[in-house]
């Protein structure tokens, strides 16, 4: 069973948007429902048979998921999203993440498997860049009809020439969450093939610029920074890498400009927000003001995971929810529910930090860090994202290496004492 599940992970998560496209094309359903249905039996079996201790982050996340479902039931929100409770649970991102994490924590990943998985993620990054480059000329190329809207594409993001690559088939926010994490994971592998770090870095920079979203650009900068903070990389190598990134980026941006990409416009409109009404910044200010006004009405338990009409009216037409992730969750789940969720995120990040210190693999930590930073500017605490799942898989692989090394060192120490 373990081998089958591992192969399933290799096929499914690095290329998750393609499965989203296939699911929508064939049955007009979200692929997440099928993933939940597929993972549920395996997760139940592992829970019953496994003797492994459940990690703290997963304990708290299971508690949060139960809290979330109770909140949905209490506030009668299930029918807003689907026709019945069964369909709602199948499509719920928290239930899906719980099941997948249970499976991951009961798998043992070998080096050969890890190498194949890394190759698949690398291929996914290359495909992401290729589709993004095509979308410079044809902005609606391989875009999900659900994202384009009923009017055939008159969506603000497409009018702004934002590229979603092939990630729109997963979620509108997936490019900004999963893609930087994929970059982070491959950059975290120290003994990767020669030149791969440079290729991955350039792909990250170009896709972030084409995506035109500030949080994607910030996330890519954060994950790339791990290369320069590493103590094992000499100053000479860091300077050479920086020079290679700068020269490569300039060269490729010039090529992109020849087919219609305007780097000056991206810098002016998206990074500096010149000649704009600062609507993006004002949306966050409005969100904060509305939160301060409405949060005291239901501070402990929240109102359930749905923005109420009175809050929507205060926010205005531009944004239908409180546009700061942490404040939005406090509004939805109150202090109690948000605290449980943040504890889960804290323990997961702490484990990634410990693994980074012991094994020098910082890919999962920096990837999770971008997730936390991104939710300062929008609301998308979706732990079932392919990038998050892969970060936990990599974390589990390196955590096992850390345990094996500790056991070897302990054995060698005992042998020296006996001799």
C-alpha cells in the first residue's frame, strides 16, 4: 500500500493543475473532491493500524478541522457552498489537508523516490514558465473557464495582463502559494545537479514578474534568499550566483520584451503603484477598519467561515471579504478557532526550522514562511495546496534522515565507550 500511495503522490501533486484541468474537462468537478475521496480510505487505515505518534501540528490541525466543521454546521453554511453535507465535506480544503497529512506522516520516503519526486517538481516548474511565456501573447491560453468568468474573460486580473500559467485549473491563488514553495524545495537541496539552482531561480523570477502580483514577487525573493544565507556556500560562490542570476534575468527579460512583455509597466503599476489610486493598499486599510468595528461582536467563537452581508456592505464593492488573512480568520473562527489553527501552523514551521538546523535543508521552512507572509496581504490558508503537501513530504524525508543520523551517532558513541 505504501508504494502505491507514494507513486500516487508523484503523479498527482507536482502536476496538480493538470489534474484539475482533466477533472473539469471530463466531469466539470473540482479535482479536490476526488483527491479527498481517494485519500480517505488510506488515511482511515493508517489511523487504525499505525503505531506512530501523531505530530503536534497534525493534532492541532485535526482539532481545528473539527472546530471548522462544527462552526459550519452551527451557522448552517454548508448549503451555501453545495447541495448536501457529503458534497461539502468532500470539497472542504481542511478535511482534504487532514487526510493527506495523516497519510504523509505514515510514509517512509527513500532516496530514489525523493530524487524522482524532485525531478517531477523541476519539470512542473519548467512547464509553469513555458505556459506563462505563451500567455504573454495569448493571455487566455489554458485558463480555466471558471477563472475567466461567464462573460468570456472580462476579469480584472486578465485585463491587467496577469499570467496564471496553468495554475488557474487548481485555484486563482495557487500560483502564488505552490509555485514559490516548489522553487524553495529545489533550492533547498544542496547536492542538486550543476546549474539547476540557477535555472530554478530564473524560472521563479520570470514567472513572478509575469504573474504581476506583489505577494508572488515577495515570496520568490524570500525563497531565493536561502541561497545567500547559507553558511556552507562561500562568498565567492554567492557572488557568482548573484551575477549569474542578474545577467540571466536581464537577458531573458529582453527576450520576453520582444514578444510583448513590458517590464517598465510591471515596475510602475504593480511594484510602485504609480499613476494608480492605491486601491490595493486602501483595500487592506478598509479591511482593518471593518475588522476593528465588527470583530468585538463575536470575538471568541467567530461567525463561521463566511463573510456576512453587513461586513460586505462596509467593505464596499471592491472586496467581498476582510482582505488580511489573519484578521479574516479571527473574524471567521474567533480567538479560540484561530488560536488552534495558528498553533498547528507554528508547530509545523517549528519542525521545519529544526530540520533545517540539523540537516541544512531549509526548503520547507522558507516555503512555509512565504505562505505565512502571503496571508498578510490576502486570505488563503489552504493547507491542501500541492506546495504545502510537498513541503511536508520533503520535511518528512529529511526528518527521517535526521533521526537515522542521530541513531548512527549514538551507536558510534556507545561503541567507542565500550572499546
